[in-house]
C-alpha cells in the first residue's frame, strides 16, 4: 500500500513539474467543474459576455500550444495586439480542427489559492497588447482529433466580436515548454 501511495505522489509531482502551473497540472481533461487539489474550484465566469462588437484590427503574435497527453487539456498561449487606436478588440474564442473543444480561461490567485475560471470573452483596449501566458489568461484545448506532435504547426481561428475569424499558425510545443522560444 505504501508503495502505491508513494508512486502516486511521485507521478503527481512529476506531472506538476512538467506542466508548470498547479492549475494546469491538476486540471483533468473532460472533468470541467470538479475540484482540484492545488487550486480552488474551476468554474464558469460570473461575468456576462461583452455586448461590444469592437474592431477587426487584431494581430496575434507568438502563438504556441503546450501539447499534453490526451487525458489532460493542452494550453494555448499567444500575444493579442489591438492595432486599432480608437476601438477595443473583443476576442470571443478560438477554434481549430486539431482539437474538439477550446475555451478561454483566466487563472487568478486569491488568499494564496490559484483559481481557474472560464471567461466568455476578452477585451483588448485600443492600441494595447494582452499576453495569454501560463498563470494568466490562456486557452484550454481538449479532445485532440489527431496524433499531434511537438514541432507541428496547426491553424487556429481567432473569433472576434465582429464575427470575423482570423487564421493564425500556432506551433505545438512539448509539455516542458514555458514560453514561445522553448522547444
């Protein structure tokens, strides 16, 4: 019995170190809404979706996806740049044929506890940039549809409040990647 418990602890610690943040390490694919050992309950946003359509002038830089085993959701990271100086850009979501489901999330910390919350959209103010990075805003991608491998490029469509979809090439990276420049 002690060996089994120890193996679980070692496996859990190894997974957490490979995945980076506790929110991603403990997030189980397909079990949205469950409690997680190292952070508060994952929940849907209490915030209503934005009614603002916004501008179409979005540029997406440094798009990458931390590719995890099929049982865990992969994380999507990028930098959103609003190139419109007078109107906000509203990102409603992302979509790719490589995954069956994608959601926008925000990780926050309160009283020493990390919490991940699904958000209906994200607004980028005029002339501003917003990084999606581990421990902050990020995308969760579940249900991979193919045998995806680190190093591959996939097309991700960024869906705006205006209805426009912007196709972006994103690089799949290993579970140990922490930033765009990592393998």
